[in-house]
C-alpha cells in the first residue's frame, strides 16, 4: 500500500522545519519506530498522537530541553506540561 502524498508532505514538513535539536522530532521518530517494531502498518492519528505524547512527556520529565537554550521553553513543551 502506498503512503498518501499528503502524509509524506506532512512528515517532510515536520522534519525539515524547525531546529534540528528539537525534542519533538526525536519523540516522533521514536513513536514511529515503535509502531514499525510492533509490525503496525496502519495507525490512526489518535494512536500515534497518544504514543508521541507519552514519549515526549517522558523526555520532558528527564529534563531534555526542547531548545538549545535550557532556560527557554518551546510552545509544545509548555502545552504538554500544562496538560
């Protein structure tokens, strides 16, 4: 089964934009890798979002900064912490 072009474009935009040190990119990569390891071929956005959120929160809890300046916090980090 081919991946729809809009999915590829969305993934490409996430990876290519923003800083290369962004923690959310690593969380997304780990989430996708876990899905692949579990032989998942079809995943809903809700399922991927849940796993991403879990991984991202774990990374925040061990003080992995979102930005290269640890005194600053990215909007995504602030939102996750508030949640």
